[in-house]
């Protein structure tokens, strides 16, 4: 029996909690999937999120903007990241800051993985 005054945690919340306090290998937490972009949110707070992505070659995120800054860190492979229409290559170990309210897009020229850290004000 559950207390009607208590909200039950979602399966995603429970999975995120299972990661806390453990040594993690980022690239083991999200797997490549043919023909798509796979993602896994590992931190979800009012102040920001951390999401892991695995892009198959040729996949991407279309141009969009967000009302807060984000940090994109490539953990495997190579991506083309465009900010305000200017493309830049980001390789394994590289990162790029995506400024708030500026259009950006991500394209996988080959398979790649990344972490995306979004900071809200």
C-alpha cells in the first residue's frame, strides 16, 4: 500500500539513483544504435541536467536554441557542431560551450558519443 501523500519515483529516477557514488565509465552508459540517436539522462535537477548521447553516423540534432548555456563534451569519435551557422569539428576529449539563445546543431560524420551538461540560471 502506498501513502497517497507520497509521490512514487519513476523508473528513470531509480536508474539515475543507482549510479550515485559509483565509479562510472561514461561510454559504457549509452550504446550506439543503428540509424538513430540514443540518449540517457543521468542527472536531472532544477539547476541543470547531464545527458549522455550516442549518435550513429549520419544522425544529428537539427538547429535549435536553448535559454541557457550548455557544454558539449565528445567522449568518443568526432562531431560537427555548428553555432550560429559556423561549423566546427569536435573530437574525442574536446568540448565546446553552446551559448544560450544562439542557434546550434550537431551532426555525426561518424559514430560518436557525447555528454551534454545544461546549466540553468
